[in-house]
C-alpha cells in the first residue's frame, strides 16, 4: 500500500528525486483532489540525444509515474495499482522545453471501481501528449495500469512453511 501524502508534498519531494532532478524534469502541478498533474522537461545538454534533440528516455520518464499516482490516490485506500505496459510514439523532435498534462475524470475512476468491485482486475489504458510550448506534438505516451481491490490481511491464505531443498 502506498504512503498517503499530499499533492504539494509529493511535488516538493519529486523536485529532489534524483532521476527527475538530473533529467531536467519538474512537476509543475498536482491538483489537490489528484484529478490532474502537469510536468515539464527543460531541454538542456544533460538530456539531449546524439542528434541534439530531447532524449526519448527523458520524454518517457516525465510521463512514467503520473497515471498510477493519480489513480491510486483517487481510488483511495484498499486498491493495488501497478504499471503494466507502456507505449511511446515519437512524433517530432523536441528542441525546447516540453510539457505533459494528465487529467483523470471521475467517470474513469467510477469505471475502474465497477470493474474491480467483484475482486477482479481492471487493465485501463491512459493517454497523454507531450507538447512543446507552441503546441507542437513531440510524443504520445500510453500507459496501461493493473488495478484491483487489495486483499485484506485476514482474508489472505496462510503461506505454507518453507522447507529447505535438502529436507
């Protein structure tokens, strides 16, 4: 289960998180109700590729955790949320700062709750677009999450005692 943290605190923590700090990624906003987030990647010499454009790994990294974080906090306690799959399509070269926005609607949250109500899993896909300041699309990122209700500790089956291979 993830720790409960406020959006403001998470934004501050991510400012100092080494993978983001060294890549020039900055979380600009996380809504107080966890319904949206906005992230930027500053273009600089540490995140350029061989061709002088934004490194694809940095473009993906700026989008990586946000769908899972938003869904986890919007669902509230009692859910397991993991990244399952991802796709990225590079559309045009990034030669300046780029931005990504994430918006999670109440309809999507309600649909996930419905799909997992009987204890089953949901495998929703989420899309975001990475754009330059002028609106040029630099990349499209798709993430698939694995979501299910958490099994209560009392409901978990007992693990059998492990034995050594030589026993």
